[in-house]
C-alpha cells in the first residue's frame, strides 16, 4: 500500500500503448503583422513630411522638450571681469572683456572710456583713436569722454614721434590739447584733463608753449595732488627745460601715487641717464619691466643703456626682446643694428639697420644716426657697396643732427674709392 502511494502508476492496470501524433506548427513566412504595421506608419509619416514639411516640423517640435538656453553674461559682468583682469595686471585680457561689453551694450560710454585707457597703456594708440571717435558720437557732453580722447591723441602722437614723423606727431599733440580743453570747458575741476593738456603742449618741444604747459600741469596738481598723471606731465615739463632734479622729484611723487603707471618709471630712468647715472637708469628700467613685462619701450631703453656701457650681448638681448614685443619699433631695430655694428658683425648690422630705416622712411635730426650707421656698415663691409651707401650718407648729411660731419666723411671716402 505504501508503495502504491509513492508510485501511483503501479496500481493502474496496463493497457495497450497509445501513440499520439502531434504535428508541429508551420514556421511563419514573411514579416509579422506588427512589423508591417510599423513600416506602413513610417512610410506614411515620411510622405507627409515631404509633402508638408512645415506642419510636420512644427508637429515634431511640439513633441520634443523645449531646450534650455545656455546662460550668457551681461555687458556689466564682462566689464567687471575686465576690472578684475586689470587689477591682476592682465591688461590685454581686460581690453578684450571691454570690447565684448561694448558689443553687448554700445550705449554705455563708461565701457568706451575704460577701453581707451587700457589701449593707451598697452600701446594700441590707433585702436584707441578709433574707439575715441565712436564714443564722442555717443556722448559728446561728457568731460571724461574728452579726457580719454585727449589721452588717445597723446598716445598716437608718441607713436608717430617714435616713427620719426615729427610733423604728424605735433598735429596729434595739438588735437590732444583741443580735446583736453573741451573736457575742461565741461568740467573745470578735471585734473586729468589739465595734465593731458600739459603733455600736448610740452611734447612738440616748443619753448614758447612751456609756460602754458607748466600752468596746466600746476593746475592739475592743485586740483588733485595725488594724481600720478599730473606728476608725470609736470616732470616732463621740467625735463624738457633741463631741470632734472625737479623732474625726478615729480616722477617719484607719481610713483608713490600709482606705481603701476609704467611711464613714470621709464621717464625716471631716462632722467637718471640724462644726469650720467646709467647704473640707476638700468635699475629703473628693470623696475618698469617688473611693472609691465610686455613693455617694449622699457626693453629698448635697457638696450640703449647697455650700448653706452659697451655691454654688447646684453644690448642685443634686450633689443631683440623689444622687437619681439613691438615688431614695428624702428628704434629697437636701430639699437640692435648698432649692437651688431659694434660687435662688429656688419652683415647683421646691415639687416637690422635696413629694417630700422625702412620703418623710419626718411632721416630726421633724431634718427639720422641710424641712416649714417647703415651707410658706414656698407663701406666697412666692402667699399664696392658705396653705391648703396652714398644716398644714405647724403640723406643723413642733409639733416641738422650731430652725424652730419660723419656722413660727409663717408661721402669723401666713397669718392676717393671710386677714383
């Protein structure tokens, strides 16, 4: 009985075996009904999109989630970034932020003013003038606008003077005075405008204007004794008149007020050189580079100092650095050419001096030495090069510079060589 419970099959009687035949279902042939239905819908949808693209596009966009736009900075935020970059000494980056701020909001004159100030400090005088033209149209009754315009004209005057274009430079300085006068007319207490007016009156080196320049600078300091710019231009007036100690005091006061104004350090360095204190001048040029490592004028000044000391490799090194920072600085090519001339390496001297004279275009009382030196390098290399040297000697001799006698000697040497 127990066995039957465990295995029920044993209790059932045996019957003949029944064979049940199960026929397997036939495999499906072709796509399923669902596939056909989906394909049909896709085809119909495609035909609809082709036939009516705009309604179809709208229907699809209605089904898609609305994209969230990326957050963008405002013009004010870019201006704030510019201010922070300026504080960190990143002047190029700050200028770029101000350009972006102006693109986003071209109605705020403050953005233009600050950009002009930065462009002047970074030596971008031509762009500064371009921006100045825009902002005077935007707001012509703002004294700070005209003050910035005056600064742009001063910077462009300095650029042209460095290229040897004295006439063009003087015209820019005159424009700087006019812009400063407009600022003063709007706001008689604008100390910076008086300072820029002093600069525009001083730089043409016309002694008849020195009294007016001094009066303007003095007014600037009275209005704002802590103005570094006012001390800078007062120092320039003293320097131009040969009052080196008084000029040095003004530069030092300016540095105490604002050490970041690199022109104060550069002018102080040249002031030391003017009083035969070349070592102190070198130290001061290095301080200028500490303040602004991208200042080509400071490196050019160092090259000039090292030339005076006969430190030719150091002169070459600093002239090359100045050229890297400002490839259009004719004076720096002239320093480099002079360093090679003294090496002597006439081939390289000719290369560098040719670049300098090409940028200058024509000799003046200030740059005639480089034309004369190039001509001399030609004949020192080979008297057969007198055909290239003679026109340069003649041009240099036609100026009123101290190289006139040397140029005449070169002409005589070529004359004797061709007999």
